[in-house]
C-alpha cells in the first residue's frame, strides 16, 4: 500500500480554528503534519501517512479529526 496524504484547510476567521489546527497537528504527530499558510485567513495542514505500520492508528486519528471538523 502506498503512503497517502490528506489536506485540510482551516478558516482562521473562526475563533477556534487555529487552536483546532494545532491540536490536530499534535494529535497526528508533528513529524507527519505540515502547516502551510495560504493567505491571511486560511492555513492548510497536510497529514501524511507514517506507512503501513501506522495504518490502524492513523485511521482512528483521521476519524477524530474529520469528526471534529464536521462539528
């Protein structure tokens, strides 16, 4: 299985967006989460796979991140 990446855009005009992005990055693991500024109101976080070894744990964390983003 090849490694994958997920890009999530956070709208910083919402008060909790920056904190949420930081929490998601820490939850995923700083080594595999990259923050990229897009403009003054948006950042993108790229969540990268750590490989097959981490697949089960990544699926669980991905569910948490996407669930929080939908709330």
